[in-house]
C-alpha cells in the first residue's frame, strides 16, 4: 500500500466515523502534517487576513499549482470551540482534501 493510500484511508476514517461533531484540531493536524496545508491567520495586524467570525481559511500550494486558487474554507460549528459538523466535513472539506491527495499521487 502506498503512502497516498494510507493517507486516503486516514481521511476515510474521519469521514466514516460515527461522530456528528468532529474536532477540527484533529483534522487540522492531518492537513498540516501530512498534506502540507497552512492555516491562514485571521484578525487584525500585519500578516493577517481579515477574518469572518467562524470561517477558517486554509491554503495548499499543491492545490494552487493544479487549480486557479489554493485557498479553501470551513465554518466552525461553534465560534469558541474548534469543532465542525460531519455534514460540513463531508460536503466541503473532504472533497478538497481528496483532490489534494489526487494531485499528490500524480506528482
């Protein structure tokens, strides 16, 4: 089994978990450590992008090389907690991460 297959299996475990609410920090660790995704800092000040409350923005260099834009977003379920709904994960985050894995496989 290739490294990409192992990563895809890890991603499928998250997607097929029985949880209705997913801890975003766990997904973020996977994205940052294994897919080379960067979380864009939001807020005020130098080097920060203007934030919109519960929206979290990420950037992938691999996605940027293969698509027009390397940015993608997800909405937190709760403004103060790092949680997302499983439905949002499946609908918005999973397809992007799967495409990144496909791009990695092609390289």
